[in-house]
């Protein structure tokens, strides 16, 4: 093997590790633009390397996979292991009990007006709703003086749920 080819392979391995690290630590969907900014890899090469990583994880048969959808990528636990992981995650919730209750109201009653959620959950719900919108778990559409809240695809992906056929 030539020295140039060896250097090229080392550089590719390093770039694969950068992408893998970014996907691992983010815990969310990352756009191509975000991955470019994080890894400093050119877009064409980045797309090729993402395809390689997706295949690598598919072929290794492990518990983790790399998912791609609508120009975004995410590293996640395979569906077969979600129930086990949820048991582990239940110990330290990412959302406070109050936030969980607010999200549960939205999920159960959607579409629901923000003003109704606030009447049910109190003024702290504004803060919770803002956080959920930022995380992409819900979307708010302006209706009069309030917002109509609905779950997003991200919500279903985040909690590993099938989207209901409402």
C-alpha cells in the first residue's frame, strides 16, 4: 500500500470517528449543516461517510443504529432494546415531573390550545411548552390569541412510539 493511500485511509477513519462522536453525544437528529459545522468535513464526503457508518452499524449487528431521515441523522438504540433502556432511563428522568405532566396533557388532548394547557397545568406550562417546542417534540400554530399544540414526528421518535392514525 502506498503512503498516500495509507494517509487517505487514516483520514477517513478519523472523519468516521468524528461523525460517530457527534451523533453519539447529540442524542437528537442532526442536520447535514450541523454535522458539517461540528466535524469540519465537506458536504459530499460527509454524505459518503454517513452512508458508510449506517452500513457499518447495520452489519455489526449491535444494539445501536444510525438512522437517516429527511436530511438528518441520529444514533439510537434499536427498537428491540427500547423497553430495556426505558427501564434504565426511568430512574433519572430528562423532564421534571411537572414537565412530564404538561406533556402528557398535550399528548392526550391534542390538538389543544395553549391557553387550555395553562388553565390545567398553571403558568409554569408556558415554560414547559417553550422547551418542548425548542426540542421539536410539539409544534404550536397561532390560533387567535393563543397557539394550537400538536405532537410532532420527533415526539413519536423520541419516545419510540408509533404515530397514531387519528
